[in-house]
């Protein structure tokens, strides 16, 4: 049984989570997350801890951001978009139990106020921002590091709050180079 309560978007996500692991969930009801649900998530964080596990799309990222801002200290699990897509529909409910377990095995904790281990110049040098292929590179890097896809500014923030070390960053870049994503 997973100790923390997993925050998902809807009932189908809860069903998918329960097929993969033994866990309790809180459903946000989609992107129209209300004050009552946020209070429930805050109580869950206080009592057992919370893992935010939303869809790897714009709406899921919006929900993740709202919850993380209102409920500090949450953990985060990220599914690869490819693992969450079925017939053009993106969502946790489409992921296999194996993909869900893999994402939950790579949960990341936030740590605000840390000194960055990776700086903006590192992102430029790696072609993760200000580069024609930056979005594709960030997508693959996010998958490798288990922090999801995001724009350049969000990537920088996630590298900081999830305490991605220079070694982890360098290893992921080396893998991108081996796969031909970065030349």
C-alpha cells in the first residue's frame, strides 16, 4: 500500500491507479478544482502526504501547478505522454499498470528555496532553450529524469525544486546524445 494519497483528475484515473497499486486517491474533478477539494488535499498532505499524478497534458499541468502552489511539499509522479496515450486521448486512465508503477517508482519531492544545481546557461548550452529542437529535447529529458515535459522556464524550476544533480543532468544529456536527440 502506498502511504501517500494520490491526487488524480477523475474517476477513470482512480480506477487505473487501483489496477496498478494499492493506494487511496483524491479526484480533482478535472481542471475546475474547487476550494473544498484543495482543503481535502491539504489535510491529506498534513496527515499522510500527497503525490500529484495528473495527465501529461496542458490541463494536467495546470492542475498540478494549482495544487502544488496551494499545498506545499507535495510529491510528484509523471507519466510519459506515450505511456498515457490511447487512440489520441491523453490521460492517466490510458496508462498500463506497469507504466503507472514505473511513474510511481520515480516520485520526486519538491524542495523550495534551494540553490540551483543547474543554471540557465546549462540549459542554453544543452539546446534545451533557444534552439530549433528545444521542445523535443526537453520532452525527452523530462522523460529520462522523470519530471515530465515542460517549457524552458518550468524545466529550470523543476530542476531546482526536484534537486536534479549535475550528475543526473549530465547522464540524461549523455543518453540524449547517444540516442541522437542532441548532437
